[in-house]
């Protein structure tokens, strides 16, 4: 029976250490990716079938993303179950900040620059996700020491 190579053990320890250090970011990314896909899917359908103008479609799709993301981040990622109402209001305020930022970006890129509304939505999702991660990690889901 072969003895594991010391370098493999060392690499495994480094990977575990990196995962533990960036666990919240990794899970936030996975959950965020799912919620962003949900947001983009709803936005695309509303725009494609011309149910609503693109800015109103953004409001609806973003709200679905906010609610889904809160539930998943609260229970799976940050695992913080106390003060649910207070945390939700904080998360929702961060989500509304993201909605404002994405709406501004969409308006500038679609109305002012004439770019495609779906491409612009994708670009806004990336920027907003980074801003929201920082705000949610350090405000909404901050754990007491």
C-alpha cells in the first residue's frame, strides 16, 4: 500500500485552508449565480414578451432575486438565524441599493448609449453582485463576536 506523498497532503491542507477562508465568498457566489440566473431569466422573459418596459422588468426580476437570495444565504451560507426581520430589512435595503445601481446602469447603457438591454442587464448583475456581497457580509450577516 502506497504512503501518500507529503506534497499532496500539503496541497490538500492549503486547499482546505483556502476554502475555509473564502467559504462565505464561494457560497455567496454559488447562491448569487443561481439568483442572478433567476433574475436574468425573469427579466429576459418580461422583456422578450414585452410584458413590461425594461426598467420595470428589472424591478420585478430583482425583487425575486433579493427574496430568494436572502432565504438561501440566511439558511445555507451565513447560517445566521437570529433577528430575521432586522436582517431581512438590512438585506432588502442592500438589495434596493443594488436595484438602484442596476437601474441607473441600465438607463445609461440602454437609453443613453443604445446598447442591448440583455447585455446591459448581464453587465449590471456582475457589478451589483460585488457591491452587494461586501454590504451583506459586513452589515446584514455580520456575526457578533
